[in-house]
């Protein structure tokens, strides 16, 4: 009776209006395991989890920004924004009523990559790959011991959980409905006298994978210049391991690899600049054709800019020599007028 009472409550809930994907996956499967309608209910549960992740974006964004700002204030800490090259599976083998698990933030229900998984991957990669080139990175040696520690020392590097960027939720690339299809079940279960043949029945299994851009961070417990160097070294190690080995499950099938998200890193760098520096950054990326357009065809619009004087001064300082050279060569009166406008010449 208690089991049925719980199931009645579960069946009465509209899971498609929920906003915590982790809670949905843990508690709201509406059918018993291996029942006839289990596959279809399983897919519905995954779709509800994807929708819940999207609906949590506003609250999660506030938490992410607070965490990001706090990490940036810490001395001897390094942040890097890495995006998944394909799909990722983290926590696939964790206990679950669905057979397949996934690691989600326990409060916000958003995909996350545990610090323990990151540390474990980089520990193995450091010993196997970097250690093959330099013995100091082998297990028990100087550099490896400093980063990962040993039985007598916990090491000096702090690994943090990787947080998903809110933009990845907005772009619907955070949780993805995925499928794997084992064909030779008896063979994999080591059933006697079984062999992988073309006559085996395939068994499609749906599961959730993830993707998007994540914030990775490591820090050194020695907050000085030496600590900065160790944090940078360790971040390079993490980036290498994620690029060449990948993290999580099914890495041999191409899951779990990352690459730098240069667009996000450039955006974050610009956000740290002052308003004047941002304008100079923008003008620096403009070519002379774009500058001429701003002071020619779009002159009325350019004059209305709040930062007009700063924009004009930046254009003059950055492109001044090029503008002067063109002014001397040009025979076009209209073009000369535009160029003089930038240089404040008559």
C-alpha cells in the first residue's frame, strides 16, 4: 500500500513544470522498472529533466556569477573556459532507478563536473603523459607530489567543480537526449557459449549526456607569485588532459573531450576592461573601411554615441597614420572630408 500511495503522488505531479532536473530523475519515474511502458516513460522523464534545466537558468545564473566573481578575487587561482568538443557523460555508472546516471548540481539540477573526477583524470594524465617526458611529473616525484600530494601530504593545488556557463543552458546544449544500443548482451554478460553474432537483438537504451562551456578553476594554497605559476601549470595540465583524453564515460567513443572557448574567454577579458579600454579594443579590431563608414555614411548616428569623443580619439590615435597616408593619396573630395573629420583637420 505504501508503494502504491507513493506512486499515486508521483503520477499526480506535472513533471514538465518542474525546475530541478536532479529531483525529477531521482523521484518521478511513473512506472516500475522493466514494465511494458518503461521505455516511453523514461524518455518523457528525460525530456522533463531537459525542460527543468532550462527553467532553472535565471536562479542558476545568479549563483554562477557569485561563484565566478569569488574565484576571480582569490589569489593564485586560474580560471579557464572550455567547451565540449562533442558530448560528455559524467556519472553514467552512478546508482539510479534508470540504470544510467548523470552528475547534476544537487541544488540547481544543472550539469556539473566534480572536482574529484577532474583531479583523478589529471593525476593519471600527469603521470602517464607528462611523466613520460619529464620524470618530475611521475607519481611520487617532485612536481607530481606538489600538485597531487601523497599519503603524507595532501598537495598544494585545490581543484574545483567545473560549473556550466548559463549561456549553454540558454542555447539548449546543456542536457541532451542520447542513446546507446548494445547488440550482444549475452556476450557482454559473459553468458556461457554466447558469441557476438548478427542475429543478436539490439537493445536501445536512452540516457542523458551533456555539453556546453564550463568554467574550470584551480588554485594554489600558497598565495604568492610562486603559487600563481603552479596554478597556471596545473590549468595547462587539465586543459591537455581534457583535450587528448577526455573525461567521464565512453571516451573511447569520442565523448568527454574539450577545447578552449576562445569567444567566451575574449568576452570575459573585455568585461574586465574599463569603458575607455573597451572602446579602444573595439576600434583596434575595426579596419579603415569600417572607420570611414562610421564617420561617413553613419556620421549622424556616430555623433549621437555617448562615448563619441572617446571613440573619435581612439580612431585618431590607432588609425591616425593610416588615415594621414590615405588623405595624401586620395583625390576624392568626399573621402577627404571624412578623413579630415576624423583628424579634426580643415
